C-alpha cells in the first residue's frame, strides 16, 4: 500500500501582519500541507488571505482586532469549517475546526490565564472543560483527529526550563496540567513526545528574558496532538528554532510533524 506524507505545523504568530514574511518564508521552505496559526490579532476583513492564495494555499480564519484570532492554511480544499464550540460561534476567535484530507483538524488558542489566583485562571480551566466536552460530543477517540495550537500549558517538567522555579505559575500549574491530562485519557497522544522524549525542546521564549533563546530559557506550550490511530502514523516531529531567531520574530516558533496516511 502506498502512503502519502502529510506535514502539519502550528505557529502562534503574535500578529499575522507583523509576522507575515516569517509565515510566507516558512510556507516556501517547509511547504506544510496544513499550517495552524494562533493570535492572528486581525479582523477578518484584514486577514492577508491573498498572500496565501498566491502561494496556492486555501485559508479559513476567525479573528478580532488586537487579540486572539485563529486560522488554518491548507494546500487542499478545506471542508466542514466550524467556528467556535457551537452553532452560536462562541469563542470563535479561539477555536476553528475543519476537515482536510478527510481528517478533522482542530486549531485552538487556549486562554493564557493571567495568574493562578485570578478569575481569568478559573476561566481558562472552564475553557478546557468546554473543549473537552466539544471533543467528546463531536469526535471519537478511535478515529483520526488532529489537535494543534497554543495550549498555553507545558504538560511535564521537561517542558519548561526550570520546573522547580516555575512550578505553580500560569502555564505550569498542576490544575492546568491535570486538565490537559484528561485529553490524554480521552484518547490523544502528544505527537512531539513520541519522537523527541528528552528535555530542552521549547516553542516559546519570553521577550522579557534577556537572550532567552540563546540561553534556551523556554517553555513547550505549542503542540500537535493526535488520536492514537493517527499518532501511530506519525514519522517525525520537530521545532523550528530558526524562525524565532529572525528579525522581529514572534515570541513563539513553529512545531511540525509528518504523518504517513
């Protein structure tokens, strides 16, 4: 049986207009079949779809001014597009779902949470519950499913540069890790960790830390997860440090994976 290689990627751009050249360079260099973007920070009418169309990519998106925003770029036609959790498009600037090559793809920008003692942190945990209910209502763990995005959680101690110091902070709080672990129990696999089990792999480096990338003071909060059926078909996963070192970069970089489908 002949298999087709499918390359997928996720990137929190922290403003698509500010990072458009970096995204276009990535499309040219890596040529992913699917690229999920988060924090596009742009109204739909201003989304640079023409730039992607010129590179033979379809695009679907939902955004808002200055905050949030998600998009999916695909080499092949995008079907069954759904914005938000329900028919009312609630949380539409944080989650978008589409079917690509007969595989459902869910792209999320999970709330950051602000501070463990804040209302926003409770809202983040509630958002995870809504997302769990969404997966449970519309998908099956024994069927192909891809979940990509900025989850705003580092799942394990190996996913942050100093787990002892960072324990309990937003992004590495036990309540967040427990919420994310429920998705594993439901049926998801962390595809990156199938291929890169060791420490020191990060996707986010805080602008406020001097030379954070060179010192590798990072967090792995951007992810590609898949149901077991699809995860078993993954052949490689990696993080593109180069994009974080470019001029005027995002504070995140791309995570990528390939599948033989």
